[in-house]
C-alpha cells in the first residue's frame, strides 16, 4: 500500500517509473539522490524535478569539470573559457586569497574540498560558493556590526582546513539570511539547516578543545551559531508562548554553553585582528563607570518588595533585570548606532545566570516580566533581519499570560512596544 501511494505521487510518465533495481546515477541531481530515485541527468533541470516542480541542482564532479575544461582549452571558441587553474581550489592555512577570489563570482571553483583532522571531507559546491559570495558582500548586515569584516573572512578561511565548522556556519547563516528575503525561501532554508547540522557535527568531532591556535575560529563559530539559533527560536513565536519559551530557553543555553568554551581566551580575542569589531566590550567598560539608568526601576522595586524576594528565582530575576539595564545603558551611549544596540542585545544571554534561565523554563511570572523588558529592546531594533517584529509579540504575549497584577511593573516595555 505504501509503495502504491508513493508511486501515484510520481508523474504518470512510464519513462519515470521506479524499478526495484537500476544502474546507479552517479551524476544525478541532488534532489534525486536524496530521494533515492534514478535521475535522467537532464540539464539544467531533470525530468523528475521538472514534473514534480522541485528545485533542481547538480553537485559537479570535479573530474567532469576538469575534462570539460580540457576540452575547452583544446577547442577555442568565441566565448571566454574558464581557465583550468580555477576549476579546483583547496583551502590551505594562510590562504586568505581564497576569500578574495571568491568575491569575484564567475571564477569560483566547482568543488572545494576541506579535510579536517578527523579525516572528514567537507565538499563545497557551486551553491555554497554563491552563499560565500553573499556572505562576503553582506557580512556586516548578517551579523549586525559596523566596520571592515574582511578580518572575519580571513580567520575563517585561514583555519578552514582544520576547523571547517566555522565556514559551514558562515554559509548556513548566509543561506538563512537569503531565506528571509528571497522568493526561493524553502531552497535557502533547507541549505541553512543542512549546513548548520554539518557545522555542529564538525564542531563536536573536533574534541581537541579550544587552544591558542583555534580560539578565534571557535569564537566566530559560536557567535554566528547564536544568531542562527536566535532567528530560529523567534520563528516559533507564531505558535504559542509555551513553544516559544521552550525554543528560546534552548537558544539561551546553547549560546551560553558554546560561548563558554572561548571564555579563557577572551583577552586574546580582544587583542586579535577582530578587535575593531568588538567595540561593545569597550562600551561595556564605560557603562560600568556610570550610574545605572531608571528604565527597569519599577520592576526592580516590585520584585524586591515581594514576599518571595529572598527566593533563588527572584534573586536570579533581579540580577537578570540588572543585566537588562546594563544592556539599555550601553545602547544609550550612542542611540544613533543601531549596530551597538544589536550587539548589546545579542550579548545579554551570555551574561545572565543559569538560575534565571531555569526560572524562564519554569514559566515563573517574575522571569517573564524581566523577559518583557528584554523584548522591548528587541522591538526597538525590529529592522534587524533576525529580530523583525518578534519583540512586540513577546511583550504582548507575556502581558496577557502574567495578567493585570504585573501591569504597572510592565508599563515601560508596553509603552516602548506601542505600534
């Protein structure tokens, strides 16, 4: 019965009928290989994908590309052939020119092989090259930062032969960004998921830990992964508050956990070539010299005056609320700098405690009230592609959930989040 249903889902074309055994299609399209069906290898779109209205793309075999290039070199035409020297590329330590050549677009290689110490070969095809091109041109927008982002690309490509997870995560974030803007959203969304999964697998396989040779790669991987998972968690806001809280707690725990691996190298990171892009750290030091703002004072007073003020949950919430005020004070240092606000917001989950995250997971009303203040800051940066309109939704859902008893304490976030 299952086989008959599956067969009816295929086009009514005898030439496309699925036989139990067949000669393996070694050069079939990616979709047919994933579906484990024979591909007729028609270019640019095979017949199965044409009839099924599926996206169709091919991962070019490097031998095929080299043969084609040799034929083109032997048979001059009026069109400019692709130079044979650009048909393959291998990332090697210090090869920052790889990223530079990638920016040129048409001269990119068909396949890029990166071998990790665990003898894992990561293949990068033309789709990935397009994602690298997009990341190269839009990295500041992807990460919500300001400045020359070439140093980030250089670090990632310099270590890609031994730490491919950072390159995979960069491409995953690029695909996610395109999925938020492009009409072929599902195609890029699938790429983002596959690349993120591959990045996490490679990171978990690299059991050598963070050292003096890979701390920058690990830091960039953690930063990009956090933005990716943050985006995914906000997508669940459309379901209900419980589902969103579950996913957001997963995000906060992941962000804290992965960033913790680079904690012992933070001083080295601040003194590295990434230093010009880590300006929020300097602003945080400035804020510590100033008296805190008053935005969170109503909720702080409300929490401290409660009968449960000595509880672990309340103490953790007061501490998290102080971190929200710290975040808001950083933003106020230069309200015209959208990038400062984004970076301060992304930094907040790193500085909160595990006890507060547990209180959010337990749906404690005081923890939700603190989260409403954080969400109000999200709403202020709603033009950032990751946040969008999520801040307003979180504030409204929390206000409804914890009820009128908290109305006065939540006045500030509700006023800030007015449409």
